[in-house]
C-alpha cells in the first residue's frame, strides 16, 4: 500500500513518511525471509550461475559494507565451473559473511574471498554420514578477526545465537547462510580459534551434477520484462484476507484489468460460473479454508480450458509443493499441469504483481512458451 501511495500525489513531507513505512515493511520482509532461508523453505529462482560474476557485481557493495579499515582481496578461479543457484541467495551469503567478518574486526584487518573448483563435495556428518562425491565449487571467506572458541563454534549456525551486544545483531546472519547452502545441496564448515580469525568454506555442487527434476526454474524471458505491464484481460482474484484481496484488486484495476473477486474457493466457482465471458487468469492464495488454491485451480481449469493460474502464498513450502505438482504432471493435477502455472511469493509489490500478471498473460500468444512448465517468480 505504501508503494501505491508513493505513486500518487503526496507532499514532500508525506513522501518521507510513507517511504519510512515502506522501509519498515521491507525490513520485516527480510527478517522473515532470513528465517525461511534457515528452515530451507525460502522460495528461490535457481539458474545457471558463475560465482565469480556474482562476487564481481557485488564487490563495490561488499567494500562499502566492510569499510575503509578492512582490506578486501578477491581471488577468483578463472576456470570456475557453473553452479545452479538463485543469485539473490548467493548475494545474501556474501553479504552476511562480510558483515560477520567486519564485526569481528573492529580495529580493521583483512578479508579474503576466494573461489576454486574441487573434485568432490566433502561428506556432511550431519547427513547420516552420507558422503556425496560430486564435482563442486568452493567459496572461501576468511578474515583476520577476533576468532571464536570451540563453545561458540558449536552454536554459530543456530537462529538468534549471537555474541554481539544487544541491538547490534539479530543472530540470523550465519543461520541464513547455513539454510541457503543446505537448500542448494551444499555444505558449509568453519575453522576458527580465538585471536586467529575465522575461515568459512562453502561447497556447492557444479551445475552438471545438479538434478533439477521436472520443474522448470528458468526466469521469464527478459524480452517480456520490458513490456508494458498494463492489460485489458479479466482476472479472478481469490484471497480469504479482505485487505490483501482489495490491494491486489486495486493494483490490477489501476493497470487496466477487469477484476472479479472471491473470498473462498466455493465462492470463486460461483463467480466464475456466473461470468459468461472469458476469464483469462486466476490469481489464488494457496492456503484457504475449505478448498486449497491448488484444488480450486484444478476445478476451474477443468471448466475453463486455457485458464492461466498464478498462485500467491506466504507459505513457501506449500507454494513449492504446488509448483512441483504442476511441473511434474502429478496424476491428481494433470489438468493443472496443462495450464500455464506460476508461483509468486508474498509480500508482493505492485510492480512485481503487474509484471507477473503481464508475463503470464503475454505467454498465451507466445509460440515459444511451453504449457505445463511451472515458473517461480520472486521479488
């Protein structure tokens, strides 16, 4: 809602106030996503990725975070293999480790980031002794800070554990790193002693060793991202929270769409059957009383051939399950798998919402689009 207000006419003083509301909302969003990352339920958009390029793109930001008193050196392996990961998540890893190193060097020091290819990912003792021997990429982040004792090392990846003074850390930085690495099939270990700095080693599988399963994780083609987000089509919004439903409806009406609304799956079926003209897109929450978003989508796709589906959810595990079912053509969702099906994670900005809607509707006339492929769109 703050984004909608900022797009209107405000006085300079009002603009500053609304921007502060927006900042507070974004901080709450980031805190929640850090918790989701630790629990490995963060909705990600993985893609083939060169770790060197991510580090290079973020170098200026990393130097700004660490400050002038810390000497940052980067040693990229020029022949580094490709990994399969969400670039935003990799940025989170780099940023959190850089902040952790900075805080461990209040009087300055050295921070070294290095990448390398290694023939196999070490076995993770936490994974029942399993030793996965696959080619991988190694990320080393090493500092000359105060270091940690053995007791601290046992707890550093636990959520909310911190040795920092009150108000100087949430205790989620390293737990977020841990969750992201695990979510991407990797392993992390740390070596440290008091007064001898800390050495973080992260291993991620090389892309040729990564199995992506039946779900397409490609982003919507970039050519569509520059297209106008305005439209004319009819969209049915199903959301049991009135405030969220009203917000989505307002965003889409402002962009030219005809909007139908329902607060439950049962009501959505009635609204659809009473509407004699075409419904181009269903936007539905995943978790609702009485009928889930997946069940509703299957029912409506059965009644309206060619209906496109956009699932929105704050429950990332349910969103991922819906994506897997649609992408894999699960027997109970075969009709749903024939539609163009996408997942968008809450909270949703107006620009992310209208772009996702425009992309999924534009794909209807795109000969290169592949029905039945699920895409995860996160903003």
